[in-house]
């Protein structure tokens, strides 16, 4: 099971109205790492961006949401850009993604200052390549 994120950084480009996230998984054997925007600090109602290593050195990003404490569901409109993904010198998954502050899409939350939590988790994929439960260990910050 994943242990949250080793690190999470973000920056805001006011001119382009974009947010960039740089996240690193906790363990060298993690197969996915995710960052989310949550109004309550948890998964329920969260807008999530999940980077998965689908095969060695091949990474994809999934724009998803979660209505409850369950596996996130992919958004109909995928509007997250994967800028970079790789393994660091310790083998952890490192990803850089970008999204609009307001995507105008029903499954995405508008990112607003001081109103939401940024959540992060990492872990393994199940046998079908889906995100598996990260366990009780995850990271949440304001």
C-alpha cells in the first residue's frame, strides 16, 4: 500500500490561469501517484489527477473524481496535461501535471485560494491496471 506522497509542490500562473503540480510517490514500488482538490480534505467529492506507470517508463494521467471513499471514476472530458513523468534516483515516481484553474467541466472543481485542501496519495495498481486502495496512509494539506 502507498504511504501518501514523498513531496508535493504547486505553482500558479496568473496570466495563463493554470496550476502546475509536481508530486513524488512515497515508495520506489508505487505504480501511481495522485493529487486532488478537495473541499473537505478527503476523497468524497474530490477532483483527482492520477499519474500511472502502465508499463516500464510509460506514464499516463487520468482526470478523475470521487463521489465517495471509493475508486475514482474517470472524467468524461480529460483536460489534465502530463508535462513530465519519470522515476527519480531512488526509484520513486515523479510527475509534473498542469490544469486550468477553471476547466468549465462539470466533474472538475474550480481551484480557489484558501477554500480547498490539496490531497495526495500513491500506491499500487490492481491486476486490471486500476488504482488500488492506498490504505490509511495519505497526505492532506491546505
